[in-house]
C-alpha cells in the first residue's frame, strides 16, 4: 500500500521502480522499507530489487557493492536451504541511505526499463518454478561470492549484479528465456574472474 492508498503490484522492472518511488518517502530510506515496498515474501521481486540496487548509482558509496552482495548471499542461501520466507538480520534491514540516490537511479533507468519490459513475457514458465527456483538461488549465491573479488576492479561487479537482476526479472515476469540470459551473464562473470585472477590475487588485501 503506497502513501496514496493504492497498491502497485510488481510484475516487471518498471512496476518495481514505481513501487520504490511511491512506497517510500523522507530524506533517508532503509532496506526494510524497500523490501516492504515491493513485497518481501516474493522471491522474484526481492532478487529484482537487489540486482537493481547492485547496478544503481548507490554503488558509488564505498563498500556498497560488498554490502549488497552480502544481502544477496544471505537471502539466496536461505532459499537454497529451503526457507519459504527468507529472513534478513536486523542490522541489514535497518541500514539506511539517501533516498535521493535511489530516485536518481530510478530516473536514469526508466527508459531502459521500458525497453527491457517490452521484451519480457511469460514463456518457458516451468523454468521459473521449483525446483529451478533453488537452482536460481544457488547461482545467485555464487554470483554474490564472486562479487567480492570483482569489487576490487572498476565495473567488475557489473556482470554478477546483472545476473541477479535478470534472475529477479525472470522470476517476477515468469519468463524462462530471461532466466537463460541470466545464466549467460553469470557465465560471463565467471570467465571475467578467471581472466582477472592474477590481478585480483595481487589486489586482495588478505
């Protein structure tokens, strides 16, 4: 329920963006408020939200890529284990940031969201149902893990973040074809890690 008293069901990328704008207000916004805005009990919209945050201007904040990757990791791992309604620690849900950064990212992504949503439709829907949801969650776990080393290089987290975004879109719109595209993005992320491995090892602080 947004502040105008109307519901905005999340069915694609544009409706998620609209929900984030309409269902939040004030100078700061918390992770909990974002989850409430899009419906935290639905796996697809939550992955869609986390993937969107991972590719948004919010990642200019130092450490933001690793923070979002950690949230994805915790959320996805619980789905793999079998939790019907994954839980996030209070420290994560109460994390706050400037709402202006969120609105800026949505404004910049709206035209691309329109083009993306025009290509999305229900197809190969069996790929968006159990047990494939657990497979999707497992790949998101792996995408989150490789974000940590890739976060050491400029634009390194883009491919694993795009993987999560596309998986979320696929589950939300029940589009199995987009799910396959997400798998390709993950494959690209793995190849990038392998290619950059020597550089990543040299940069790793531990």
